[in-house]
C-alpha cells in the first residue's frame, strides 16, 4: 500500500485515515457469469474531506502552501461536495477560503451551511455570470488568491486522483466512478493498466462536453486507453433524486450496509447493477467501484428519509 504519511506530511493538521480504506465485497445473486464486485471505500478516510475530494485537492493545497498563499478561492453549486471539502481542508491548514457559488444568495442548502460552518466565506454569482470564470478571477485578482477550479478540475486535480489507483487490485478489469467534472475519471486513466477499463457514470444531464474536458487532462497516449462515459443514469440531472433512487439507496443499506449519496454514488451503484443485469460485463469480470464520499449531501433530504 502507498506510504501516504510522507507524501501528505504538509497537512499534518488534517486527521486523514488512509488505513480505513478497504474493499467491500458485494455478493451478487444469480451470478452465473462469475462477476465480482467490490466497493473501494474511500469515503472512510475523513467525515468531510472524504472519497475522491482529498485526492483532487492535495496538490493544489501543497502548491498554495509552498507559494505562501493565505487564501484559497474556488467555485461550486449549492450541493457541491468540493465546496465543503475545500472549506474544511483550508480551515485545518489555517488558510482563509472563499467559495464562489452559482445561484441566488437567498437559496441555501445544508451543503452551503456546512461550508460556512467550516469557515468558508460565500460569494454568490448569478448563473449567467458564473459561466465566465475568467471574468470572476479578474474581478478579485488584487486579492492575491490561489484559485482552484470547480470540482478540483485541472491537471493537478487529475494527478492527485491518479493516486487512487494504488488502492485498486492489479487483477481488476473494470474501475467505475461517478463523474461530474471528469477530473477523478482522468486521474484513474493516468495509472490504468493495459487490461483494465475505466467507466464513468455521468451524473450531469446533457453534459456533452465531458469527453473533451477529460481529454484535455490527458496525454495523447492516455487518451487511447480503454474508457467509456455512460450518460443514461443521471435520474433527471445533477442532485435529482426521484423516489426510485431513494428506494434503491435504502435497499443498498439494508442488504449490504453500504451508504450512498443522492448526487453521485447511488446513481453509480444503480448503473452497475443495471448493467450487470443487462449482461454488459464479460464473464469473470472483476469490478471495483470507487466510493467518492459526499454523504453530507443526504442532509438536504427530509429527516428519516434514509435509514442511515
């Protein structure tokens, strides 16, 4: 296993529990194709900076600290796990942080309330202006902020996410991740072995540019590795969670003791089971699904909606 204590020594103030990362076996019923399914429980490394969030943030924070920046600024929406994780990571490292939030300031969410509780100052921008990130950066350039893109998107985010592959068994044939910006997906591809395939379950409706966004983070050689983005399991769009999805989340918990969130991991798991039932995977496939954390997103649901 990767010796993470040396690599991440610059964040000693964050109590990251990498020893808690494990593979949780999911026993499949009527498994005539001898398919194995394991969940890479990255969600257990930290209650807030969980899953893929830390991996994407690590090299940005390292550069900011080395450059003696005092303030981090980043972008996100009302349900952004990245916003909450950045808030907590900055506070633990004595960095001031600002979140540029898409939408009306009168619209709140449990996610944004958590970010404020963890020390982030929120600046709201209407949806039209939010699309022009360069203009926003120009507006605040005199503050000498260190900027991190929405969702940690960028080469440093992908290089950090590439470290996740060191927890994936070598004999794995399919690595599956729920995708938003595609940063973690690109990172997994960077360390992908020739016999492996990365599959991304797109949680954004109509996100037709995601392939281009992923390719821009890859070398020409990496662009020819085996990967696929599947767009059929967004359940209506980002953070949409119809009753069918909520019921599926309940069953995952009751049957496998597996907690998932309404934005990312529940949709990924639904896709995996559906694809298995449709005989998508070859016989003897060994699947590892990456649990990307973000469970605090469930707090936006009414109390007692979920049993976990």
